[in-house]
């Protein structure tokens, strides 16, 4: 490990020494503030350099979310042929220009610095010169305390080792436990924010289940591994978690995933400020709906006096009633006619059915 990462030991130790020289102008050079802020500044510098990779990570994560339905279809289609399934997956990645490892680039790029810092602090705890940290700086770093805990000690170190650095085991364990809890909570909140606000809610994919699982796995990992890390490494890890949380909050607010809750909230904010330009098709559909709503008027209810005395409805009803009454009256009169009427009808029928007058011969 020392042979492979040896050059990085010099890089990490040189950066820390430069920041330590700057903070020594403000604080005591042997204080935990000078050395602790040097580690924090190292994190900030590394994360600033990793911003381009972070942007690629965001794009890769969104592409993977969009591809989840197609990936699931490929898995179902070639369930019994793993080789064909792998080939189709690689073909899909190539067609869409997606790299599954892009979402891990910031972590992979940061890992060598994390390991190098761990080894530098481990050398300091053992009293060994490392990188550009010579004997005077080594002794200064060993005596540096943060809230009573030396930067080079661990939760699992013995009481004799901790006391040799001028601290108590209780102070070391209280500080390390608090830092581990803060690390776990910051990681949990970061992952939960990603799951609840920046995931497309219209698509249910296995990717969401994986993210949900990681939301609970990472805090447990921090708790397990944290007790074996020096206090200085815990400072580094807590700082990078806080940076990640703030960076993600900024991205979710300014550039959320389409279809997510954060995207809807951003659209509402822009609409309230009048900065959201509405799609012409949506504007046309909205105007058509409003016109149809305006044209669809409910009939007005007329007062009782108007319904009784006037109005077209009353006239139609009256005329209908009059016609019925006339028909009833005529039928009643017909029934009440004397028998003479029937006799006259019979005579007229005889006249119609009687012998006809001979027609005059047509003159030739």
C-alpha cells in the first residue's frame, strides 16, 4: 500500500502542511484548530476539484433512472440466457451513451485521498515521519486535540496510548461517538432527500428500491467502520458528508429531476414569479377549456309569477291544454248528437250509394 500510494502521501501531507502554515497565523500552531481546519480545508479543496465529476454523476444517475424500465424488460426477456442479457445491456448503454460507473466517479476519485489521509494520520499516531511532515511537525500534530481528543487516536485505542498523548479515554470515545452519529445522520438525510424529492415519481423501478436500501445500509457502515478510524479521518469524513448534503440541496433546488417532487416545487416557484414560460400547446388547451366552460351556462330559474303569467313555456303548455280540451269537447258533442243526425247521415249515405243519374251521351 505504501509503495502504490507513496506519492499521494506526499501530496496529502504537503497540502495539510500548507494549510497548517496559514492557520498557524490565526491559531496556536500546536492546537487542534490549526490542524483540524487544515483537514477540513483539504476536503473542501478536493471536493471543489471533483465538481465536474459530480455533474457527470448527476447525469449518469438520471440516465440510469430513465433506463430502468428498458433494463427490466431485457432482464425479463432474456431471463434464461445471462450472456445474451449482458450483451443487450451493453448495447443499451452504448446506444444511450450511459456509463454505469459514472455515478461512482466522485467516490472512486476521492478514495485514494481518503486512504492516503488515513495512512498519514496512522503514521502520525505511531510517531513515524510521513511525506513532508518532519519531526517538529509530527510532534505538533500528535499533540493537537479537538474537543479533548487527539487527531491521531481511535475509539478502540487503549487507555495507556490515549493518556500518553495527554487525553482521557472517555473524552476520546465521547468525541468519536458524537462524530460517528453526525456522520450517519448526515448520510441518512442526504440519501432520504434524494429518495423523497429528486426521484421521478411516475416511474417505479428497482433503482428506487436499491436507493432505499442504501439509505439504511450506509449509516450502519459508518457506525461499524467509524470506530476503527482516527479522529482526524472522522473529521475528514464528516466534512465531506456535510459538503455532499449542501451540494445536493443546491442541485435539487436549482436543477431537479423531471417528474420529481422537487421539480414540481420549482415549477410552482417559477410560475409564482412569472418566470415560467408556458408551452404554446398547453396555453391553447387551457384557453379552449376556459372558452368551453364560459359557453356552458346553466339556465336561469324564473320567478313563480312569471312562470304563471308569461313566458314561452306557459304559452306552449296553455296551447297544449287548449287543444286537448277542444278534442274532448268535440268528442262529447258527437256523443250527445240526437238520432236524427244519424238518420241524416244514413240518408246522405243512401244518396251517395243510390242509383246514379245516367250520364249524357257524349256528342260525337
